């Protein structure tokens, strides 16, 4: 059977590119970012923000050159649907002593941002030592950026994605890291940088699930090379899917040749595992349940503060086909149940809409996905069509 190369459908790493654009506000030196024309909406939001801060942005081919001195705009900054854009700008405002007026769409403004507001009260003109209140890469980024002014030490229980640490180091920031703690030295000047483009691990995971559901062997190459971001693929293996993951010179490579081994009878995600796979948990739950592997999520309360309450939204989809129980901070999925008829429903949450489409494909139920998937994965529907469904 011919293996399908899904790499061309996968967008650039969203976390990296949003930071790549917005961190240019921290330096007056030139910044060069390589990107793709097929950008997710969240990245486009970050890109549009730059000119409002006085930056000159010159696009040539797949390269964006950013220059100029940044200043706080008096006008309202629309972060649209992107919590990452909003929270990174909040951190930059603390470092720069800017007063920014930030807004977003109904989904973004309806989410709980209280942890970021509370964190902001810690910062003035002195060294700050604090503990990360929630397992969130965005909250960690807020603290690390705010600490650039007077220094600080951030302690945490669980690892989260490291885009911010790596980019700050490239900009000349002194970061001292040990298990569960990062110390930031204050800076007066940050360096410019070049940022290349790697593929988004989360979208690559959704692509892998799509191909497996459609029964198509696949390969995905040049995935963003951060080990932590590849954790969701371990859960595919635990469920029994014989997916291979290897680190190459240009990033991670994932392949599946159609193999399946008997998986674990029960997968439990709890404590420090949640932060590593937080965006992929709904897909892991379904991919596990469809092959008879029970799934339990514990300590997943942070999922209730995404674009939607993703615990409740996942349960609504899973309970159509499996015995499913929603708990205070998670859910439990057990054996498959008989279903006479189901009616799929749409969501404004891009990941929930894509999950609905994958379940519909797997169950051979018609479902016309809406366009909210463009928030993170513009090539999703084209990829499903190319896979030919089942």
C-alpha cells in the first residue's frame, strides 16, 4: 500500500510563529521570520498586530522582515480568537510598562483570564519569586516575559512547551533552569533573531489520527523538534496503534504502516501528564475508545477554559457511542454502546469541530464541517478529502 505524505497539509507550528512575530516587539533590532502562505487564523492575528505597534513588516516570498522601534498604540488591539496573542501581549506590556487595550471575539472574552490578571499584580520594579498557578504554557510565558524587567524565579510542577524559553535564549536572555524552576536575569536590551518554520505537532497528531481512521498509511516529516510536544503519539502507541516516531535533522518524523497491536485495557491521564497533551486529550480519548481501550482523564480542569468547556464538549461527542461519565475535573470513557441514531452538532471551537468530523468519518455519518478549523489547521478539510475518507 502506498504511504501518503501528509506534510504538505500541516501548518507551521502555531506556538512558535505567534511568539516569533510578537517577540519582535521586545527588540529594536531586525527580526526575520520564515512562514507559510497557509497560515492558521491565530498566527494571522499576531502578524496583523505588529503594524499597530509601529513595526515595519516587509513580506517577500515566504519571508517576513520586521524592523523599527515598537511603541504602545492608543487604539484597541483585537486579539480575535487567540488567547495566546492576548496573553503574550499582556506579558510584553508588563515588561515594557505599556498600557494596552486588548479585546477579542465572544469566545475569547468569555474565557477566564483571572490568573493572568492576578499574576500581573506581582510585577513592578523588583525581583519576583512565584509558583505557576496552573499548568499553562501561556501563563508560564507571561511570567517569563514580565520577569525580563527586574528578574525573577518561577517554579512549577509540570513541564509545558518550551517555545518561549528557547526564543528568549536566542535573544540573549540569561535563563538558569533546573528541575521545576527557571530563574530569569533582568535585561536592558534584547537581540534580533531569525526564526525558521517547522510543522505544528498538534496538527500533525490530528493528521495522524485522520489517516489511521481512514485506513491510510502515512508519513509526516519536519515536525517542530520538541520532545514534549510529541507526547500525544505515545498514547496512540499505548492504545495499540503501531506508530513510529523518530528525530531527524529537520525535525520529528512520524510514520504508520497499518500495524496494530493489542493496547492497554485502560489509559489514565492525570497530574503532570495533562499539561503535556492538553490540546490532544479529546482525540486521544476517542482513538483509545474506538479500539476498546477505556480512557480516564483526571486533573484536567484547565480544559474547561479553552475555546469551549472541552471536558463537557468531549463528553457530548463520546457519549453518543460509548459509556461516558463527566466528572468535576475530567471524564471516563468505557465500553462501546449500541446507538440507534445520532445527530452531530457544530461547534465554534476548532478542535471540537475537527473531532466531530473525525468521528463522523469513522462512523460513516455525514457531517459538513464548518470553517472554524482555520483557527489552527487550514489544510484540515483538504487533507480529509485527499485521504478519501473510508
